[in-house]
C-alpha cells in the first residue's frame, strides 16, 4: 500500500511578509483556496491505493496541520512532531518506522508540503512508474524535466534505462552555473531534483542503516521513545536531537546502488520566491497577477496582493512585487525578491516580530487578532471553534471585557459558569480564574477589550488545558 | 492693519490616499508636525501688525479649521463658510467685507492654505514691500522667482518698476510649454503666480465691482444675508451660488490698472503632487524620504510613508512613491503621480469611499475609527475631547457596548445619567436615547462595540446637538 509522507518541516521566510515563522509557506493559500500543504495532501490522496498521509512537522505547526487536514476532510495517517529540525533523512526514517508499524510492505511516497504541481495526471503517471521500481526495491527520485536553464536547483544525471522512462541514477550534481545549466538542458539527460521520492519503507531504512547508521539509530530511538499527545506523535527530543542533520539526498540517495530516477514534466514548482509564484500564476493581459482588492493603472508584469479590508492602487509601475498584510507591506523589484531575507534579517536583528507571526494568531481553539491597541488597553477579535475551549487561566496584570457578537459562549469566571449570547457582555476582573468555551455548533466570535498596565501574551497562568499546554 | 485671509477651500485629491475629500491637503501634516493650514496661519500670525486670520473654507471642513486653529493657540478672525465652491474671487470678496466691518482701512494678505514656504524671512520682507504698495492702493501679487523651467504654473511678466523690487504687472501668461518656460527663466522678468496677494479690502472690492460686478453683487448679498452658527459665519447659500465661478486672477488682477508684483525667492511650493513633496522634503543619502516605520534595502529616490501600526519594507526599487493609510496603499512611479486622479476617478465610478474619507473620521467632539467589522458587528475606537459631547441620539437598528479605556465619561442612557471610568462598561440598548460627554480635562477614549442588522452611520436620530447638527 502507498503511504504518502508529507514533509512539512519548512519554516522559510522567502515569501515574507505573507510567510512567517509560525505560518510558513506550506500553510498559505497562494494559488486557489487551499494551502500548498492541503494541495499536496489532496494530490496524494487521489492516488490509487493511497493510505491516509503521514505528516512530519515542527511542534509549532501541529495544530495548523491538524486543522488543515480537518478542513479538507482527509483522515490523518499520523502527525509526527520533530522536536528539532534535522533535515529530511531522519524525518523520513521516523515516518518509515511509523508506516511499517501498520504495514510491513509499506511503500512511501515522500512529498515536500510546499510544492506546486499543475499537471496532476502527469504526476500520477510518474508515480505509477515509480511504484513499479519501488516494488523492485529501488529508491526512486522524481526528476523534473527542465524547461529552462535554472541555476537554483540541484540536478540528477540519469544512467542506464530500467524501463520505459525510468533510469538508474548516474549521479547527483550541485546547483550549476548558468552555462552548465544550459548544457544540462541541451543534453536532455539531466533533471531537477524535486525532493520527491518513492521507495519501500524497508528499503529506505536498510539503506539508511548501512549508509548513515547514526541517523538511523537516532531516528529509531526517537521513534521507539515517542509518546502520543492528543492526535500527535511526539518523537523523543533527546534521541532525535542526537541525529546528524542531513538530507535524504546526501545521506542515502547519493550513496546507494539502488537509486533510480523517473523523469516527469508535471508543471512542478517549489515556489521558492515571490517571482516564482508570479511566473507560475495565471496573469492578466498586462502580465499582472492580482489578489484581493487591487486597482492598477498602467501597471505591468507585477504581483500585487492586497490583504483583508484594504486596497492597493498601483500607477505606472512594472516588474514589482507588492504584498500587503495586516502589519507589514513589501514593495520589491521582482528580480530582487530572493533578497527578502535581508529584510527578515534586519527584523531579527532589531528584535521585532513581523517575521515571526502575523497579527492574527491561530490557536488550537480558534484564533485571535489584535485589532486595536493603545496605552493600557488592547482590543482583540477572538474566534472560538465549535466544541473548542480556551485554557482555564488567569492574568496577573489585566482585566478583560468580553462582548459576544455571534454564537453562544460558555463563560467560567471563578465560581460562576454561565452562557453569554450575541450582544451580551461580561467582565473578567484581574486575577479571576476564567475560561471561554464553545459548546455550540457555530463559531463564537467575541470582542475582548483588555485593560491594565501590562498586556503581553505571557501574562497568562494556565491551570488546565485540553490541548496539553498547561 | 493686516488681515490674513486663509483660502482653505481646496478639496484636491492629488495627494491621495493621504488626502481625501473630507480631509484635503491643507489639513495634513506633510512636513513636520503642523498641517499646511496651520503653517500658513502661523506664518501670517508672525507678521508685524497681523490681526487674527480670516479663514474661508467649505462647510465640510469647518470643525477641522476650528480645531486646527485651537491646537496652535491662534485666535480666529472669523471662519467664513462657502456654501458652494465659486473659486477665489467671491471668496476673497466675502473676506474683504468681513474685514471691513471691523476695520475700514483693512489690508488683506491673501494666502492659499496649502502652500509651503521655507524661507520665512524672505517672505516677510516681501510682505513689507507689498504693504507699501497696498497702502498706495495697488493690488499686489506675490511672484515667485523661478529656479527652473516649470510648465505647471502660470507666470507674471513684470513691467515698470514701482520701487525697489516691486513692479507694475505687464501681463499674466498661461502655463507655458517647456521651451517658453525656459525662455521665461532666462529672461529673468517672469515670476510664477503664487496665488498670494496683498491689497486694501476697499481697493479689491472697488476693482471687483467695476471689473466683475456680478461676482461683487453676489458676494455682497451672500455676506449681508450670512448668519452666525457657533464660531462660523455661514454665507447665504442662494446668494453665493448665484456668483459666477471665477478666480481673482481672471476677475480682477488681469483687468485692473493697479496690478503690481513683488518678486520673491522664499522656497515656495504648492506641493501639487507627491513628487513635488519629495522634491522639497529633506532626503537621506540615497535620495529617500521616509515617514513612519520604513525598512528600505537598496532603495533610491523614493518617497515612502508608512501609517500607524504598520511597516513598509522596500527592496531594490527606485523612483517610487509609496503611501500607506489605514484602508488604501498607493504604489506609483514618481514621475506618474499626477495621474493619481485616474485612480480617484475609478474609485468615484465604482461608488467607493476611499477618496471621500479616511477610516478615522474627525467630528467636532473628537474622532472615531472603525477598527474592526464583521457581519452584524462593528468595533470603533472613540475619542471625546475634554469638554465635548456627542449629540443626544438614538439608533433604530443597533445596540452599543461602551468600555472606557481612559478618562471619565458622563453617560446618559434614557433617564439615567452616570459616570463611566477607566475599565468600566455599559450597554446602550437599541432605541435608547443616549449621550456621551466628557466633563473632564483629559480625553475620553472608549471602545464601542455595535451590534445589529444594520450598522450604517445614517442610523442616527439626533435629538440635541451642541454643534448645530440636529
């Protein structure tokens, strides 16, 4: 059976200001309504014989993974939490062990969560070809047939044919310079290394044990000592941290004798920057891609993305990327967007937070958005999902007013427990032990006005929490 | 005595999105802390022998004029409200009649409210020269000595000398083409028509009666039938509307035999566009002008203006104007900003409001800002000035929750009148007659959460209003 393994550990900021450390690229809806993670899951799910996907992600992103799976109605095959980032080799090993526990013949389809594939039929065909090789104990890399001389990717040179459009891997080569990339393109025997792989779980672990025993041992130990936490499987922190940090490419694929490649043309992109998003997106006759409320006059070849409740007007510009969010706007020349990391580095150095999280923050119970702030007060819009509850908590420094604008909230305030309906309000004094719960079937939306001398998120004492955060 | 007349009737949108119909350029702080209107008033006020300034403005802007005068502690010499825009000739006539009522020998210094003058000493010297001519019944235009071949202004050609650096006007000439403007610059006898004038009120009215009797008669009738409204003098609407719409230049200055010009170099600009603001503003070593929270990387010769609580990051761009506001952001090539009117026209055609007003709306009692909105609710931050009161009012369709975050509010809700202090809240049911008042000496800040099926600003029945709006 085919077990998709969704590698969702990335925390890139190359799509800042839309991507943030706590909401990286894979969880954003960049093209269409679904996030790249959701698209990846749905793509895997549509394959014949596909089992529920196994996701490997960072602790910070666990609730987002759970919610995004739920939103598309896909049953999870397990959410494995990496205690620290150790690149792809140990992450895939943990997923392999997890799959083997239920299916001794498990075939793994490894897919980074943040890639775009436009031609799903071509992809499915490639997977079929790869499965035939996987069954024969080959470790298969999906190679993307290059359609231009890209210098930003690693390449795979194919060797002897193993079947129709499948080959031994002759060797992996590093990112080439432009002349070399052009030669690779002309020769027709090179493909981009997509980061997608297919193999038997058993084959991968055997090769890993032989080629990178320290990684294998660490992943094994981390998996054996893992503990379940709600819907998540927490890999053991110390054991996992002991693993060398290495990619599947270096640790296994470049060393094994059983490496194969299936070349494919499937409209693949890793959307590594705003300009690559622009180049894969549908554009209007002037070459513009607009998202949201945009008025553009004499504007060409630009990507313009407005955010909620705000419009962007452009006039006489070209080759720009303009991305607006609640707290930050980027205006960049399209051919310079790879340097957005310079801005992120400046934010880090200045101790700012615009690279870490959005103004609207997702929590396992819903979300909050700081819509207004001033000396000694803050206004938040809070949404509590049906069935969800915030922790039982208290604050040392702030009092809170809650006004329900939709839904029915159950409020605990010290000894009292009562319902608060649309257009009703209550007051939570400083130091009161309180909880907000939604027992209804519709989301609860409420406005919270905080007041006090200190209003930081860290002024919270959690006494009980259904999400294991207390 | 010298009576400054501040013409504040402009409603330009050339600085959109910062300027809006209800908050035009003259009321914005573009350079420094004061608005252009305030700068103009302070400049006039610093002249020897200056009387309190007479302001002519549109009805919509009356409270803003009053407040901005109060904020700089300048006593008003009268705020005349134009019922409709009829250009400068009748507006100045009304101001002349107003000045004459208290001072039969009144000298008027006419100044548009939205110009910048960097060299105040040079300006004062020019006013002195102009006063000598004004006393001799000349109608004096201030001519700006050109320092480049500008094609966007009208020019004044000087004739015979009347004294040191003062001349008869030979003629007014329209905006020239570039070659002609260059010739004007080279010849040294042309000056830009600044729109600033000095003359006796009597001289102006006499000339107007002779050269444009219909304007004179309409202004006279509108002034005679004017009525006082709080601090404002409301010119009679029907009478004023009967005036031809004409500028002082066409109606009087080009026709009178008593036209004089005083040329001056005083760092004057009419800030007619974002690019002219950039060119007069202080810039950093890369040629950039930044306002607010801006991070700029490899950016040159650009004007970047961030708004409250939001940052703008620029990367690899040049010659751009980027202006952010709460509800709209403009990104334009600097040499195209005169076409911002195309965007404003599109907003008008689409029935939108981003050209009319900002999200934060000023009222005579303070301000409100719609900080959050959703189906059936809206959150506003409301500030009530010390001593101010909202109207006694009720709403058909919405209830309101008020939470005071600073200051002490006096609340009327049907029969009850009570104080609401920091961190206290109250509820105003739908249909209740209510009022909010600040009897303290500090501003009251409160968060209002409205709920109901209809939340438009027009759901208000004003039963009493200290600002004459009921």
